[in-house]
C-alpha cells in the first residue's frame, strides 16, 4: 500500500478537495483506495456524504482503541473507494495521549497490518502541525502540499518544508515531497507570477499537473460527491486523472519494505514470513520469558533467547489470526512490552500488551 498525506498548515488551499478527488481519481483507474479523514473538522467525510452521527467508529477509534482495525472502521463509498471518517472528538487526542509512548506511530502501526487491503491510502491531515499531523507524516512515504496562488502560501510552503527537514533529521524518516499548484487561474498575471516563483524556489518538487479554480468543486462538496460524479466537468476530471497518473510515475521515497524497517526500529512484535517475532531490549537481564494467552498465562512461558549480535531477547511464534494479550517475564518480574503502544487493562488493573495478528 502506497500512503500519501495531503498536508498544509494554511487554510483555504484546497487540501481536502485534493484529498477527496485524488482518492476518487485512483478509484476511477481501478485502484483500491482508502481515504483517511484525520481532520477533526471532518470535511473529507462530509464531502463524501458521511456524517459523524451516522457512523459507529471513526479515526478517533482507530487511533485510541488498540483492538480497532482498518477494516473495522472503514466505510464503503463505492467498489474502489473506502473512507475512515473523522469526528470532532478527534481534536481531544493530543491531550489524551500526552506522555503516552509511541504517540506518533499509532496510525502507521494500523496501516502496516492492513498493507495488503488497499493499493493507495490518502490521508487528509488537519491544517496545523500537531500530533495528528505527525501521525500522518510518519505513516506516509510521501506528501502532497497543495498551494493556492497567494503570497501567504509561498511563505507557508517554505516554513512547512523546513519543518519536514527537521522531522527527517530527528526521526530518520524520509518523505518524498510533491508541491501541487491548486486553484489556478492562468489568465491572471498575478497567478502566472506565483507559478514562476514556485518553479524558481521549489522546481525540483513541483508537480507538472495544475488544478484549476472552479466553483464546481464547491458544488460537488455540497452534494457529498467527488468531481467524477458531476456532469459537464470533463476538464476538471482530466486534471485529477493527470495528477494520479503523474504520481504513479514518480518514485516513492519509501516502499513497504522500508515501512517495515521503520516498524523494526519501534521493536514490538514483528510479522515475518516465518511467524511473529517478539523482541525485548533488556541488556542486563539474566533470563527473559514470554507469556500470554497463547501459553494460558503460564509462569514458565516461552524462553526467549538473547541475540549476541544486537543484544536483544527474541522469540519466534507461529500464531493464527486473532487477538493476543501478552507480557514479558524479566528475571521473574512481569512487565508489558515497553515498545508496543497497544495495551489493555487486565482483571488486576495492570496493563497487558495487545497483539493483533
């Protein structure tokens, strides 16, 4: 699954319009597409006629509920396009996850498990750089930055690219950047000047495709449909099909193998062809065992071996699809997996780590 986040801190740049219609364009090309509404304003959901009071689960549940899977929260729009809708409660996540481990990797952990369910995942991010946006950035191999023809957009684009460079330095997570000129009115001299300035400053990442300004996008949003379900808008449809085709030809900065490498750096259980690999970094431990529902919570558990190359304790298990609660026993002390963000309370009020295979 190729994951693309649509991001811009500036409002009014057409971010959600691009996310909706790009996802629909890939669907028109016969691709299996997932649109993830990560904006508490829920505009991508409303733009596809999906409302919070009509759905059971949203992106809030996907991020906060360790048992929630992509397939549980995705709603079918048509045969090629699904959406995970948003809700206003999503805005509370930053406070609820304050101080919690692996806050920024919750979305990528869910997408990695479902990597074969879709060919493309398009993420509509909120118009700010907070925890939700960082989840979108970590989850994505590439981003699209829609830019409308204005001086403020040029300034915002420069600041956003600086932020992305800092993120890459801190996390070693490389993201391919695509700058998309949106809401274009070529007949105006000012718009042509802005395009020239973008080419000068961001030519290496500027997309060839331009998306025109049109009130028909607002009409489509009002009706809760993508532009491809409108009549008399062939030029607009062709622009988004051109955008989708151009993205297909561009080489992504990361493929799914690299995404798996990212998950390795998080440690936690890793799904390999041979089974599920449990890993714990406990350099001073004398012995480590793994126990859980798959051992009927045996005190002996499964003995883990220390890898002399990297010093990590490891155990490889063959597990059938399902949910498994587990803990490590380190020198007789029971602990949860410190590198697995998914956990549930047990009957003793303690946390068990949760693995979904």
